[in-house]
């Protein structure tokens, strides 16, 4: 949102400043968004309270290889960019003949679905790339996979990515993607890459190394414990108390 305001210029900024003068606190989901607000509106009080992530009692067992890549997001080209995941997989798929890729989420753009399958056919993996639609049991989808591919251009606070981490699934995303580049800690719970070549390289590294997947997956579980509902709820209560008492 703030990039949009910045591009639209002084009229938008003036309107937002007028709004800020009538509020006590500006809420954002991630630390990077706080910096963006403060850059545009130095006088604003900004509080960071993330989304709550339900913790998974029994995360995925990555010692049992499923040979499956997943991405849970609406199937859409501009932001979610499933085609980048297909391309990254396609570049290395010949070395991993038993692996598959599955996309779950809202299907709204039939032309894009067709484009994805044509791209998969170009890499000779049309039978290994599947557009699955909605899932009734998302946790089981996570547990059925080994790796999250997450090529989003930007997120607010990605519930899908964080939920997958809570389920113990390591992820690969782009280093310039808001939210994604805060939830994924490069080399700790997944990998952040700069381009499609880097995506393919890290994907290959994870696909061929079960022990590394297990290590990053365990770290993923730990990394989202800070978003447990009781912790996030306390942040809200403390913030509301502070505002009311001031």
C-alpha cells in the first residue's frame, strides 16, 4: 500500500496525513512496513502486531520423503506468480523424475491456468504439475509435501507461508518480496533467492538433501512460535491498554 501512495505523489500523502491526525496508532503486520510508514509520516505512532499462527502439535515427518513441492495461494500471475515455480522446477526436473508440484487455492483466471500447463509442457513436466483447487484439510496438504515453493512478488503477512512453516515445511522465496523475506530466514528455515536461476539452484539443493530439509523444517517450526495466538493476543491487549490509558 505504501509503495502505491509514494508513487501517486503528494495528493495521496496529504490525504493520508490528514487521516493520521485523527488516529492514535497506525497498525502494520511486519517490521518492514513500520519503516515505510515512518519514512512517509515521521510523526505517526506505528505498532507492529503480526497475524496469529496456530502452532502444529505434530509437524510433518520429513524423514519420510514424499517427493512433492507445494504452493498454497490463489492461482494468479501478477502477485502469486506460479509460473516462476513451474520454470524453476522445469529447469531441474529431469534430475528428479519422481517429484511433482501441486498448486492449491482459488482458480479465477482460466487463461493463466492454461499458460501454466503450456509452460509445464515446454519443460516436459505437464504430467507432474497439478492445479488442485481448494483443499478441505490444508494441514494435511502441508504434511503431504517436502518443500514449499513460494514465488510471490509481495505479501502483507503470508498466512500460507507461515502455516506451512508451523507444519515443518522449509520454503524458498524471493529476497525482494515483502513479508516473504521476513518470514524466511535465509539458510535457517528456508532460502531466499534473487532470481529464477537461484530459485532452481536452491530447489535442487533441497530436493537432493533430505537431512537439510529436515533441519530447515525443524527450524521453521521454531521460527513461527513467536506468532502463537497467545503471544499475538497479548500484543493486542498491551497495545489497546496503552492507547486507552494515554
